[in-house]
C-alpha cells in the first residue's frame, strides 16, 4: 500500500517499497504475542491472587516459555524479521520475567519512588506515540544537538557519542513531555 498525504492506493504488483518481511504467515505469531500480553494483564487484574502469587505465575510462565522457545528454536529458528513462533515464545518469556520482577518490586514490595518516570510514560503512552509520529522527538533532538554539537562530541569523546547524545536528548524530550502531561492530568484515553 502506498499512501499520499490524503489518499491511499493499493499496489497490484510488489515493489521494493511495498515489501513486507513478515508476510501473511507471521500474522498468527503476532496475534499470539498480543494474546500473551492480554493473559498477563488478566493475571495481574485477578483479585483472588496475592501479589506474590502473581509474581510467581509470571516468572514461572516466563521461564517455561523461554525454555520452550529455545527448544523449539532448535527446529524452527528464533528470527524476529519473520516473527517465528520460537521468537514469540522467547520474547514473551523474557517479557513475562521482567514483568514479574517489576510487579514484585513495585506492587508487592511497594518500592515505587524510582519508577516515577515509568509511571509518567505509561500514563501518556498513546499520546507520546501519537506526537512522536507527527512531530518526532528525534528530529527535534537533532535540531537541538545535531550538526556542530554532534561533531564536537564525536571528535572530543569517541565516534558515535554525538549520535548517543541525540538519542538521549530525544528520550529526555519525551520524558519531559510525559511529566508535564502527568502533572497537568492530561491523558488521552481510547
């Protein structure tokens, strides 16, 4: 599909710009990835389980998915570009492990002060995604610290440090906007 500013047309012949690396067969593993997130959300919302039990379920499921994904990867390689089912298992398992650890620290142990930035970003994730798609935090950061500043940092520190600085400034712009929106209680709901 090729889109102009106000119209979209479907291409009848494949071109280099319309190539889809995942293809139709990767749609099912992508749906499975989404469902893993849904199941994790349902687990976290389950009122009959204690926080520690939820953590154990997440960590146990994560470890099992990683093990299954690595074993399945011996027959069906773990490849992100074509979104293989073994990739879904390994990444879903890693995500469940991390979610379990963060759930334990933040919700069960109530150690929340370090996670304020993540709360800001999570509360405005859709808004940040939308604004990044329209304006882009990276182009703004390039305007601020690109060009001469980037060249200066690259020459005085190490090659690539200027690019790192640009990305760090882009991230800081997104976090600053998220903090502003959170303090003003501006939330985009879907």
